[in-house]
C-alpha cells in the first residue's frame, strides 16, 4: 500500500504543478506578469489568497528546516551520546552565519556540497540495507499496514512538495516548452529512488524500521559512521537553501516600514529577523522527539494545502469562464476530488498530531 500511495501522491503532485503553470499562462493572456505562486493566489482570491499561499510556504519551508535539525540531532545523540539539545545548539551559530547570505547564488557551493554529501550518504544507506536484507523475515507484511496510510500520505506529500519552486524554475528556463517533459521525467526518477530506498529499507528491517533509517544501523564504525556523517552534513548544508524562500517572503515586511528609516537600521532588522528564524527552528527542533510524525504533520497540513487544495481551487477560479463541455465538467469534477483529498488528509494530519500529543 505504501508504494501505491507514493506513486499516487507523486502523480497528483506533478499534475498540481502543471495546474499552477497553466494558471500562470491564463493570467499572462490577460496581460499579467506572474513570477510567484503567491501572485496566482492574489489574482484568484485577492489579497487573502496571497496571504494564504505565502503563510503556508513559510510554515512548510521552516518545517523542513526543523525536520533537518531533528534528523541531525537524533543521529548525533545516538552516535556521540550527547543530548539532542546540545547538538542543536552547536548547529545554530554556523546556520545563523549562512542565513545572512543575501543572494541565492552565494549559496550555490553550499547547495552543491549538500547534494554531494546526500548522494554519498544514500549510496552507503543502500549498501547497508542490502547487507541486512533477508527476504525470509516473518515480520514483513507485503500489503503494509492500512491504518498507517494517513501517516505515510503526509510523509509522501512532504517529499514531493515543490509547487512553490515551479514558477521560478519555469521562468528561468530558456526553452519553456521543455518544462513539462523535464518535470515529469524528474518526478519519475525521484519516485523510483524513493521506492527503491523504501523497499530496501523495509526488506532489511521490516516493521522495526525507524522513521530515521540510520537509527537502525548497529555499531559505530566503518560504513555506519560514514552514512551518518554524510547525511547529517548533507542536511546541514541544505538547511540554508531551504530557508532562503522564507527570507524572500518575510524580508520585505521588515523593509516596508518607515521609508525615512536609516538603511542601516533596516539592515539590522533584517539580520535580527534571519537570526530569529534560525533560533526559532532550533528551539522547536530541540523540543520535538519524533522526526517521522513531525514531517507527516507538515506534509498533511501545509503541503496538502499547497500541493492539492490551492492549485485545484485556483484553476477552478481562473478557468471558470471556459466553455461548459463534457471534458471540462469531468476535469472540474477531478479538481474537486483533488481538493476533497487534500482536505481529508489535512484533517487526518491534524487529528493524528493532536492524538500523539494527548
């Protein structure tokens, strides 16, 4: 069931990204220049639409960064036998330094290093999974656990949430007509990788598989040490890249106050804002013990809103003047189904989060 859910979420998420691009070109035909997801929300719903999109983007991106810190702290806690709070505290100063970089291009080498570390770490994870694998495990359930589908849906939504980056990427392409085929091919490759690692991990550890797979690896030498170092460093260097869109949304709010304000004062406010957000993610990460449930909650709530509910709703609003043909009515019915799925999973995520607390 997990594999079916993964493929289903990947397909619907990809289609939602296509809907966002279609909305952009619909608005372009009306003489509007669109470069951000929030701008589509503005033309579809007014100011409240822009606020909803930007708020969900800020929460989801910040949530990703919190999840990275939880992952790093969980591994370092087990490997170095130190408290998770101490690990998070050590990470804060360099992350604050990275957060002060003003332009995305300044993070290019950081992003490249993060990708390199993650690839090395994942290759080692696959190697270890294969060494643990035993197809005769009696605790492996071929159909999975049906009751865990809402939880996994949230995790899968978290994994494929990229709708906020669709328009910037499409706008940056020289040959924009190639965007859709490239997007589909990329998602197919990513889905295949997710499925491969998920299946191998489950075949290796069965129902004892942890949300953080590295916590299943026994010992502290050789490959186990390498994979933990590579993945922790990879996510550490990914953190500033993922937090950058948050600063893009919030920074103008600091600068749009008093126009007569000293530029140095505005700059200091920006520095405090960036440092404050990093500290906020650290405080939250230090207090959350469960990596899996946290990303499932973010996926079920913010990611469901951004990747299922809003694209379908915006498309229905912006294309409501289309001729009422049978094909259009079926498409509208499908979009309503997307929205319903998003609302159901959003509600399930909230209920599960409340249940886990109480």
